[in-house]
C-alpha cells in the first residue's frame, strides 16, 4: 500500500489509517509506504510533519551529521505512523526494515 498526499491529513489520521489497514489485512503481509525524500518530494509535509531538506541540498552541503539527522527524522516519523521504515548503515546500505 502506498500513501499519497491525498490520503494524508494529520499524524493521528495516518496512524489510524495504518492501524485499520493492518487490521483488515489480518495475517496477510502488508507493507504501507510513503514517498518521503525531502524537499519537493514530501508527502508528509509541514505544518503537521517535520520538514527535511532534499537529498540534493544535503549532498551539496557535504554535512554527514545533517544527512544522518534528516534520515533519522524521516525514519522516526514513518515508524511512529506505522509506515515502512529502513535503518541505514552509515555508508548508505540498508540494515533492516522495521
């Protein structure tokens, strides 16, 4: 399941939607995802959600700590809402899905 901007109203609504979808899926596997890259590609946008810079902006700043912080913000926000989130190794390789 992929959520688009038109499916998103507030953090509470998204969390409830995810819970309901998972309940309806029962024992069947269900992935709920959202395209949240930062910058212009932000389905979870302010003021309800935390804004993160685009990947381009982060890469041109050459600030690894800022990039890690932005990734953590996106990961934590998605996890709280019940969306698929991936933990990334410091070199950019996925470690596990949560």
